[in-house]
C-alpha cells in the first residue's frame, strides 16, 4: 500500500474521518479482495505461514491444522445478531451516495 503512504507523506491524507471514508469508498472492494490472498510470514508465535484463503479452505494441502468445528444454528444466529450487517456501503452512507451521484454525473464507474 505504498500509494497510501505517498498520499499521507504528501499531505493529501490527514487521517480524519472524511479522508478515511473517501479511501474506504475508493479502495474497500480492492482491499477486501487482497486481504484474503496476501501472504503471511512465519513468525515466533507458531502461526502458520501462507495465504489466509488457502489456509482456511485447504488446510491439508497447506500442512496446517484444520480448526473448523461444528456450531448450532442458534450459535450462528447469535453471531449474526452481534455482527454488523453487510451493506453496499463501503463508507458512511451519506458520503457513499454523494460520491455515487458525482460519479454518475461524470459517467465514471464505481470503484
């Protein structure tokens, strides 16, 4: 994420709420895709090295322990109630809608 460092170092990103929301609007879908495929290095805590998606879906091939366990529907429902709902908004709803309107006026595609 060298580009984000350049924005910060050149004074175009202060880290305030608006800056964070704008970065989330522009990059969240990209970041979510990259997150599960980035490499994890081996470390002193005995955490497995590899890519999160492979470690989760293919533990046998990655030679790591499979931590998958059965849970009840009730436990799943409790988790759903305690977690934030997935939405189309990658940032504050009002800013998302404003950015979408601006992009529509310019005939730009959503990031």
